[in-house]
C-alpha cells in the first residue's frame, strides 16, 4: 500500500497542497476542514495533474470562495481535457523556480528531481524547511506510518528504489553525475523535512539517506514489476 497524502500550510493565508483522490472525498474534506476553515483558505496548490492530486479540486474550490488555484499553463490545459470548472479569474500560474507570496512567508515552486508528469512542481516553505516533493522520494508501506523512521530500514530502501524506478522509469537513461547534480538542487535548499504524496514524512534524521538513495537511481536496477503470472496467482485466490 502507499500513502495518499495532502498537506495544509497554516499561516496568514492558508494554502491547501494537493486535494487527494476522489475515492476518499468525504474523509478528505472532513479532515481538511477540521484543520482550516474553508472561508480562510486563500490558495489551493496542485502539484500536477494526476487524479490522486487534483481529485477533489472542484469540491475544495467550491467550498473555499476566497481561494485561488495555483497551477501552471500546462496543468490547466491538461485538466481541461477532463474537467476544469474553475473560473480563470481564480487561477494563478507559477512554474519551476517561481515564488508565491502568501502573506507571512514566500513559498518556492521547485520541481523535484523525479516525477511522472511534466506539470510537476514541488513546494518549499523556507520558514519551516518543509519541502512538498509530490511523487518524489516515495515508498510503499505495509501500514500507515507517521515517518520513515517507523518503517523497517531495509524495507524502506527496497520500497524507495521500487517507487522511484517504476514511477520515473526514464531515470535509467540519465547520466549519473548530471542527475546527482540536479538532485542537489533540493539538498541545498536547507530542507528540514520532506513531505510527499506517497511517503511517510522524511524527518531530518533520514534526509541524508534519502538524498543518497535518490542520487543513485540512474544506476540502480529496477525491481521486476508484477506480471501476468502474478495476476493469475491473485485471481486463483479468489476462486
């Protein structure tokens, strides 16, 4: 199983970071508005256009009349192919390297080293050191966990490798040194914590290991993905 996380930055102008999957809509909205009053939400940041990140966008925007959708041109274009019923007057476009003033802090949109959508931007809060990594640094889990410190260390290594190489298979085509230099963009931000959609929180105690593992991805073999034989075995258990 994997986490399907979202995030809220509370402050002078609260910002919702990703809106979860539609399958969890009721629980997601209950959780979200237990943290922040919908009237207070000023920004809704969508990291990219996968449904587990924008799945409740319209419900959130409808409930939060003072909120602006933070996206980019490509993300909006791709969402419109499915549905984007948010008036353009409520859009704000920010790309990789752009900033967003949210009153008591300035957030930085910084693309993570690995991603599965070209619309992806992560979000860094320099006041807390928290970096929202979207799909990067992800790992499966056996059960929900607050931080990766709560996962068996070997399981984290194997799961981290699996998720990076499966979600971004193009990483195997990259030059190791060039990718490592790119990955250091995040390392040099002053990150204290990584939060992501599909990982328990990565605390400061585990950042060095996460950074080291990620830099090695171009030359790390991808584990085999379940195939038809695995599906046949699963179906046999249902008979």
